[in-house]
């Protein structure tokens, strides 16, 4: 199966079809764009809702040599599933599973002295050095070590390295505004990153990888690539922002198609209120289609009255409120059969809306649209074979 359109619709209430062939092609496109750098496929949050294990496998098949997760639990789950690729996880709280991460050979990120203390203690009891990457806050103002605190963290890490408790494998940071081309913070963060890396290296740190590039930086800012790039959203074929381009502009193809089977098609008279609160009232006699997915499945309630859906070749709009398990579209008198496919979003080449269209309709970003699709929606993997 090489085309989404060729895939038969299973009789499911709803399905998120995940095109692993598209994912592999996206990883290859990202490798080509960042030639000279290794690619870390970011598979946090269940691979942005696409399914961490199958997506991580496909990314590795396509040449990603690192996997990135937010939490250590996410990385440990990938190891448990048999993925033996290098991995980095960066979101730790005190008491985290340092020792398990060390024993699983997972690189861990440190943003402060508390984390260095915990990881060295765990390394001592494991009898194995921890692979640590020091994270610099070069201006994002979120996680990462402030420049003023960097000398203390670098010195502490070097002491622990001298004691054989850690190996400093990476120096890294994260952008605040890489998706806004020309934003002055980009150059400022890059300068700060170079300074903080240079300081650590002067002190004796010998990192395997220095990295700062997320998807928008990977796609549009070659000077940010260093030794490794960390694309997340682009791996899934979604553009980080409409301003920097469409997926097709970068040779990327959306991986997820979300669809549902119409659960009811019925005639209603003019003036009929639709769904909770009656925020939509039929302007004339019409037909309504019941789409059996709702906010419990991750369809944003903010899509009430705005979300686009392809039914029977036509774009329809969510009529009235999105409820927990279902919403309604006005079919304008058309009578598609019950069970007909309603496509919420996909690559767009069958005329269906994209995750970006949903983001615009809901006042959010496409990242949130795909990531929030819930566990009640089965993921159906296609093109899983290495062929495509
Ligand atoms: C999520 C994340 C990424 C990937 O970001 P995208 O914009 O999805 O490419 C990279 N690095 C870190 C630290 C992240 O948290």
C-alpha cells in the first residue's frame, strides 16, 4: 500500500491512520536537509500522538541515530520495546529513575546541580558511569542552566567525570522563536550557545554532540545544525508554523489521518437546534451527519462551530458544540450512507483538511491537534514494511 487512498476503511468508529512510509520519507528528507549532522527523532508524548514504538522504529530504519523523549519513563519504555538506539531524555524531577536510565544506557539531561547530585549518586550505586548532557538556557527561559550558573554546573560535571561517575556526552540548548524567521532572539541564542559551549570546552568538556535545532531550525536555519538536529513535529510531516512554509515546501508529508464513520444521517426541519446549548440552528430543512468522536478523543471543544470535516467529497463544518464523544455536521441536504467516512484531517491530497486547518479553526498550533488525539482512537499503521 503506497497511497493513503488505497487503504480500505475498517469498520471502526474512528481511526488515526499512521503512515510509517511517510514518516520514513520525512526522516530521510530531514537528514538530507541537515547533512553533516545526526538526526535525533523526537518521539516524546507518544510520538506526538502517533505511537512511540512504531514511529521510533520507523525513524531508526530511515537513519535517525538518536531518539529524544521528554521523560525518562518514555525513554525506558522504548528500551523495553527493544530499541537500542542512543536516547536522550530531558525532563527530570527529583527522585526520578536515574539508576534505571543509567543501566539502560540512556543519556540524561542536566539543567542544575540538584540533578548532577542525584545522577552521580545513582551512578555510584549502579557502578556504571552516567551519560549526561548539560543543558544551557541560552534564552528560552524554560528548562536549562542559566549562564550565571553554568560555571558551577560545568565544574561539577567535570569533577564527576574525573571520578568516573559521569561521561559528559553533550552540550545543548533549545530555541524560543525558531519558528519566527528573523526573530532577534534566534541570533542572540546562537551567540550565547556558542559562548557557553566554548566555555565548557575550554574547561575540558569533550562532548560527542552539541545541538540546539528543533524542527523549524532544522528546516530553515542551517547555521544551527551543529552535530545533531532534534526534529519533532517535522518527523510527523507537519510544518512547525504556517509562516515558515507548508509541509510540501520542505518535502514532508503528514503521517496521521484522522477519520470516523458517520453514525447517523437524518433529515431535520428548519430552525432545529443542534447539540448542547443549541449554538447552531438549522437555517433550512437539511440533513445532519453524526460524527462519533468528541473531546474525549482529543477533538478540541474549541472546534465547536469551526472545525472542518471532509464528508462525501465536501468540506463540512462542525455544527454547534463538540461534545465528549460526538459532534454533528450539517450536510446541506446530501445523504451519504451511514458509515461513510468523515475525514477530520490528513495529508490533504484527497481534499481533506489538514491538522494545520484544524489548528487555525481552533486558535492553536498543529502540534496540539495531533498530539492530543486520545487513546480511545485506535492507531492503524500502514506502510510499516521497509519497502516504501
Ligand atoms: C519537543 C522538543 C523538540 C522538538 O521540537 P519540534 O518543534 O517538534 O521539532 C526538540 N527539543 C526539545 C528540548 C523539545 O522539548
